[in-house]
């Protein structure tokens, strides 16, 4: 498992304890792939980008494009990461492979109803395809 995937696992565990359902590597739009998308108990949609190092963060030029696809945006990093590198106004989660803690909530920017509906549908479809691929790993899906 790669370092970012380890962080994503801890983030998903923590958010699940808060009542969220999470999927990893969801594509909200062509050319974008978020590390973790979380669907909250009240329909909130959060995006969490997991960064395992300074180089990983500095090489990410797409993160601005994620903001329009969620109600809140977060960075997830480990306890050794220099958090001063992260943009103010975005959420901050400290994570490891076993759990996480939200240190700073991301600024809220509520999705328009049509976009929320589309993202909820995309989330459900992504989750269902992942589940199907576990049950039938040799089946072809539109994502492959």
C-alpha cells in the first residue's frame, strides 16, 4: 500500500466513525481524481486529499479543481508534515493508517442542488462498481 493510500484508510476509518460513507479515487469530472470522497449522514459531501510528503503536495496542481465538487475540502497529512505549507481556509486532518483527527474544518461552500444530486449519484455508482468488482473481479466495467 502506498503512503497516500495508508492515509486514506485512516481518514475513511475516522469519517466512518462520524457517520460518513467513504470511497477512494472517485472521478468527479474528467481529469480529476480525488483521494477520498465522503458522504455525510445529512448528505454533506467532503473531499479529502491525502499528501504523504512535501514533494507530493508541491506536485499537485489539480486540487483547486476539486473545490467545486464538495461542500468542504480537506488535506490529510501525517504528523510529520509541515502544515504551514497548506492553504489557509482548507480543512486539515492528521492521519495514519489506523485513524485520523480533524484539526481544522474546511470552509463550507454548499453545492447547488443539481450538482449535489449528480455527485451523490456518482458516489453511489462508484461505490456499487467497487463492490461488484470485489464480488466479480473479472467482470468488465465502464471504469476499466
